[in-house]
C-alpha cells in the first residue's frame, strides 16, 4: 500500500508575509494567530484542506510563527489562536492526507506536530507568552489537540460548536497529537469522563464542556469577543513584560550540492548507498562579544542561534526527506576553548531575554535530536570541539567514539551548561541520565567543569569507546556497518527505550505511551487495511473490524 | 498470516508435583527453583522447547511457583533461580513459538510474562523473598530478562557463558519482557553501554559483564556453587524472618457450562454474539473471623483470597481464550456492610504476614485488570456491593453506571483500603488517579470513609453516570452497543492511555514505552513479514529489510 515514488522534498523555511494558512498580527503585548487554511494549497497534491483541516505544510507555518513570536516579538505576552472561518475553528488533521500517506510519513508528521505543540507550552512556561485558544466554531480532533496545548480555552456557545476527539469512533485511530495525555495529565479531566468524551464522535459543548474541564469557558456569539478579550488581557497582565525590541530570524542560507547541504555552521552529507549521514557542526569563533547588548546586535547571526537553527533544519530534513538514512555520524569542528567561552557567555547572561531564548531554542533542538528515530554516533577526533553545549550532542548520541592519538590530542569539555540548561523531554539532564546509577559522579563532574583528554574521558565514563590510531578507524567502520545492517524498526524501539531512563512526565508520555500506541494502530488492518476505518473514512462502505482484542 | 482455527483453551491451574518444566525445592529459608524445560512438552504443538527455551506453559508454572512460595512457604527468604542443563541456563522465549503465533497471542504472552516478572520483584520488595539468579550457563534474551527481574545475578565464568539480549540483531524485535527498561532503569546500566550490549548477538561475559553491571558477580565453574551459596545466605540473613507455617493454595474449582464459568465467588458469562462478558464477584458473608489466627485457619478459603484468585483466573481466561470479547461488565452481588467489615479486618491485621499476602495478591490482580486490553464498565445496581476493596473494581473500570431506584437503593462504600492498599503499576492509587485534578477531594473522601447513595456518589464524582429506573437500562444498552462497535485496536490504545494519568515509573514504562513499541514491531513486515527477521530465524534465507526509518 505504501508507494515508493519519491515525493518532492519537504522544506521548512517560512516567512509570515507569505504564509498560506495563518495570519499573524501584533497589537502591543497581544498577538493574534488566525488559522485560515487555503484548501487548495496542500503540501502535496491529492487532497483538499477543507474546513481548516491541516497538513504538515500548515503545521510548518505554525512552527515558524511560534518561533518568531519568541524571538521577533518579545513584547508579546499573550497569543490568541483563533480561526477565520465562520462556523468551524479547525477540523483537525486532514483525513485524506493521512489515509494516503505512508506509515513513515504519518509517524513523522505526528512527531513534528507534537513537537510544535510542546513548543507552544514551552513558550508559555519559559518565555511568558501565554496561549489562549479562542474556538469560534467546531473544534475537532487535532484542532482540539492544538487547543489543549494552549493555556486556556474559550469555546463559542452557539448551540452547535463542540470540542471533540472523534478519532476512535470515526477513524479507528487515536487522537495522537498529545490529546489523550493532555486531557488527563494536563487538564486533569476525570478519566471516565475522558473515556466518554473520546468515544462520542459529536463531542461535548456548552456547560458540559466546562463542567468536564474540556474548556475553561463558553460564551455566546455576541459575548465571545468580549470573553476572549477579557481573558487575553488577564493573561497579558499576569505575565511579566520583557523587551520591546526583538531579534529578526533572518533566512538561513543553504547550498545544496550533490549529496551535501551546507549551511554556514552545519554541514549534512549523505552517503545513500551506505545509509549513513554525517552531520558536522562547526564551532564558534573565539572572541565573540560577551555582553547582552553585543549579542543582540549580532542577532540571528550569533553563533549558537544560527548553528542550532541550522541543526534544527538539518534534523527535519533528515527525518522527512531521507527516510532510508539509518545512522547519523555527529561531528564537530573547531576550538574547545571557544565553545567553553561561549558557554560562559550563555551562563553569565542568563536572565537576559534574548540569551534565554537562544538557550531554550538549543534545548528544543537537542530534544528534537533525542526524539529522532535514527541512530547517532558521536565521533570525537582531533580538531573536534565537543565541549559544553556541543558536548550535549555526544551525550544525546547512542554511542560516542573517541580517538586517542598521542601526537594530536582530542579533547572534550564539560561546562556548567551541561547542568540543567538543556533538559530532555522527561525533565532530566543528559548528564543525569548518563550517571543514573552514580548521581554523585554527575555532581562531581559538574562541580569541576574542565577539559578531558581521552584517558580522563574514558575513566570518567564520558565516552563509550576510546581507541588508539591503530584500532579507531576499524572499530568505527565495523560499528557503522553493523548498525546499518540491523532492522530499522527494532532500532527505533531500542533507541526510544534506552534514551529515556528515569521517571516519565506528561511530555515524554506523549512520545512514549501515546505515540507508540498510535504507531501500532497506524499499522493495524483495522485502521489502514482495505476495509479499515481510516481507509474508508468518507466513503460509503462501513469498516469491517477483526474484533480480536490485543 | 494469522490462523483463525480455534486452539485449545489455555488453563492456568498448576501444582508443583506435576510441573513439567521446573523443580521447586525448599531447604529452610532457601528455595531452589530449577528450570528444566522438557522440550517435547510445549503448550501447543508445533515447536520444541530446546535449550531451556520457554513458552506460555513454562511461564504459567513459574507464575504458580512464585505465588506458592509467598503463601505456602513464608519461611523462605531467598529463592535461587537456576537451570538444570549443563551449559545453557535459558535460551529465552522460544522463537519458533513466537514466529508461529498470532499477533494477539504474542502480545498476551508477553504481557503475562511481564506480570510474572513484576510479581517476582513484588515478592522481593513486599514479602522479603529475595531472588538470586544463578546463571549456570548461557543466558539469552528472555532468560536474561528473567535474571534482570531477580535482585542479584551470578554468572558462571567458563569462557563461554554470556548474558545477551540478541533480539534486535537476530530477530528484528525488542527484548520485550522488561529487559530494556530494567537494564537502564533498574540496574542503571549506562545507556550507551546498554546500546552496545543490545546490538551484539553474542552478548557480554566475564569481567566486562560485571564492569557494565549486567551481572553482580562472575565465578569460575569450580567456585560457582560457593558464590551462589554465599550470596543466597547473605540475602536470607538480610531479610526478616516471617512465619514458618504457610497457607496451602488449594485448587480452585470451576464449573464450565455452555457459556458460563462458575467458581465459588466469581462467575464469568460470555455472550459471544454480542462480544460482551459479564464478570460477577459475589461478596463475603457477614461475620467472618476478625483475628489473624482465625483467618489463617480459613486459609485459601478466606473470601478475599479465594475470590481474587478466582478473579485472577477469570481475567487470564478472558485474555487468552476469549479474544473477541471486547467489553466486560463488572458486577458485584452481596452486602456492602460485609465488604466494609472485611476491609476493617484487612486493615486491623496489617502486618500479619498472611493478611499482607492476601492484600498484595488483591493488588496484583487489580493491576492485572488495569492492564487487560478489554473495556470494563462497572454496573452498580441494587444488591451490588461495590464497597472498599470491591469498589476498586469500579475505580479500575473505564466507566461506571449506577442505578437510582428510589424503592431499592443501591449504594457504594469507601473504606481505608481505597487509600493505598492497592497501588496501580505506576504507584498511584485509583482514587488519586480519579481525583488528579482535585487531590483535596480524594483526601476528604478517604478521611471520612462511608456509604454513598446514588445522589451522594454522583455529587462526589465517584461514579460516571447515575440514571433512574426509566433511563438506566437504555443508557447501559446503548453504551454497550456503541462500545463493542468501535475499533478494538483504537480502544486498546485509548484505554492504555486514559487509565494511567500521572507520572510513570519503571514498572509502568514496561507496559507503556516498551510493550507498545514491541507490539508495533510485532506488526512490522521487517519482523513478521515473509522476509522478516523473526519469520526467517533459523532458516537459511537472510531477512530483507525495508530500511525506511519510522
């Protein structure tokens, strides 16, 4: 059922002036993000985006808008998300798009939409940009999941508009964009009421929607604008003011050569025959400015922002356009001391809105890496600069290999930025995860940030394998060949398990309990078979289920 | 690929005297549980249980042994698990069995083995019966996962014997019986070392196995018995003595009629055409003994032990033998006050080893219900006795319906046993989960245990739906018909998500992150397709993978 003709690559660069599906406007501390999906502009041909339903293209614009609000509009303290259609806020993810997509596309689409919604919650929690969902009409499926990612939800009370998660009864799949988790973990809807809600296709409206805590308020059509305005003003008032002068996210420039994409600081090289990619991050120059004003003057060109925006785009490119690449070799090139100097700047300027935003963006990008279903090996060699912030790449990798060459010493570095600046989805730092069995050791390493040579690094347990120049190349070659020979599905499951030791929270449950079950269902004939519910949605035939429970 | 011929039903009653695959012996405070799998006695024909590999039949005996050790041998403080074969401790789950099983069978097999291993850890944590894995030879896959469930692991150091998780490299599936979670969460093996370990088919042996914390000790053949003995004695010495007089788990008696199984206190009725089962628990008589000696004299006939053993068997029967039953109606019959009196006995005698064991068994059975992939509705009607311990059934259900009949009042009851006696897999109580958004309310309800009429129950939020005699029957009928019409896969995913709000721990991660991914992989052509790795294991052909990463 899956086609193997290669579709056009997905691109991720967007600008508000040319959004197809959203209108972003700013009035002082208030932003309005209006969903106005153009049904004849799907990302790929084959379906129409009716009733403000969305596809990956709509969500890439939303992702862009959420990022720009944080960097370009720090004065914004509340974002009202609403719809331009008269009776429908959003019909959710487009079903025809889902039914016609490959399994891998569906899974990566859901992952990206999940990350974008977590990004909204991250903006609320860490940047004081609170989100208000102003549901001006019917709000179904992924539309309601978007609302659930907002801080507050107001629903119009017009006798017709309901919130709903009709995936189970209508499509035989889950509300997979965090909906189930946010219902019971975030909004703390009672689980039996959540069960009722998720099995009733028409959803819940009016007072019952408030009583069950599915929304915070309902307001009649004539009072809707006032209710939204009142809540938006209250959210603004409760959120501290930041700067009035933002930093523009200038376009990233990438050169596409045969099998290589070169951004300024990041290079992605693909060896398709080997199913291996190499992702190289070039470290910062020495002597960058150390004061907040100087950094803001650099703006989007400041190394950590530019490098991690490029890394983000590279990871998304890998996920969506290079499905067969199984292993990514992570490399860095540059000066360890320059990275450590940069980390001191990040640390010294903590509290400055722009520096904080850059740090939070790095954290999100690293979480995107943790959640990428590809194997990662970090290769630590002479000339590399896996230090501090960039050492997080090695900590995120499934393994790290370090060359011990006594003539050309390689080194790694720990900085205070490894101590909590970049939490994983489940809230732990990568250093905590690494030393789950020896928490004191993590403290010791953090308490004395320093540079480690290969012998020190091995002894401290900071790298997986140290090998000398006689063995290193062979060891890496064999490890690469072995990795790419293994079942890609088994590796996806293995990595998703081993990368997240420790207690899980709501964020990580979205990718664990919820997404893993959704991916399972996305494979089941009851959803995607010839007579499956997803396949037959909108067609006259009724689905035929194999009723064996599993 | 899945056959629909109906196999013989699985039975769960076992006795040590007639075990096929294990030898259980007791010497004072030490028990030895020796795996000696008879290869010509598989549960179902079609494969041979070579090299101490196991199937569900082997695991049902293990489950029986673990229960009997707790009830019949409270004097045991350490259980040594070892193998009778010379060079192989255990080769893991039988691959030919797995490759030839339906998806539902594989999933339910893994779930049962997971529950049994969690039961071992429960015996260690709560009954002072510590488990020592004495690995006298090669220990692969599920064999090592069994060892991981033990408190300590000793591995023979004979130059050949290794521990291994070869599922990913050899079979294209995960070590799905808790192995990945226990590696990093329980034994806290560093995640990059765990990654190396899980991709090397031959495993790790000798000093490296100790250095990576895969085992606690290695001992040469000549010193192996002494090392095991020394550790077993130390475990015994560190665990407090309990009673020397156990309670025998007498056989359960069940009458099988057409579509009904009747145990003494539990009845399971199947309506196959409707895909609905009714599970009725008959409550205790009034005036049961209230002192520990009297209860021990009743032994296995004491109502809570007998009723929950029967419920356990009924749940297992449903899971393994009634795959198409999608919805279970939970009913109780009896006297609310008698259940509350029983709960006072359970509470007053806390600390008595036998009463504690009964409570822990109830807790495990309720967790089995939480983890059963069927919908549950509790029906609370006149003559029912959903109170205290039995109210946990209603709390565990996806929904509860209560009849308001003013002439024949139905009631429910809260006791202190709803306050922590029966934690769910993720450590929360069902009352905490119900009131996640109103924790104060959970405290209020617990602080004043009492009986609730329908009006009180609805107002307190203790039931989902209250309906009067005019509406009740119709409301339930419609809810039942709707439920069984929905996609069974979507319901499995929905329920697995909504039943476990709150933070996840290692135990619950086994069923969430790990099992959900394993179930996904068990559907993937790379594992179970014609050229999948699981399908082709042991055959001359090499698997052919679709290398698109998902």
